[in-house]
């Protein structure tokens, strides 16, 4: 499986979501929604999933390119309990 495929579709639909960071299998608790304005219409959103340890690095990668649009807690994650 290619890295691009894994990042944009990290798990089969019947598995718990996992972090999109390469090699990480930790449970995802954040959704990083992004788009590449040179390729996507403005309202299109792609999603990378992140564990707490990789939220910053994945977000920084997308933000440095001007792609990051929003970071939101993943529904059902403990990030919503506070």
C-alpha cells in the first residue's frame, strides 16, 4: 500500500481509526482537515487522522504548505470528554 493511500484512508471501515503518521498504529483522536488549493475546489476537505503524539507534526506539515483548514476532535474520542 502506498503512503499516500494510507494517509488519506488509514484503516478499513470496520477497524478503529488509527493515526495517519507513517508507521504509527496509535488510536486517532484528532481529524486534521485540509485541501490543496491548486488541486481541490475550496470546499473540498481531505482528512488525516492523528494521535496526540503526532497532532503537532502532521498539522505543522500541512500548515507549512498552506493546506490545513481545521483540526477537530474525532467523534467518540476522549478529546471530547473534558
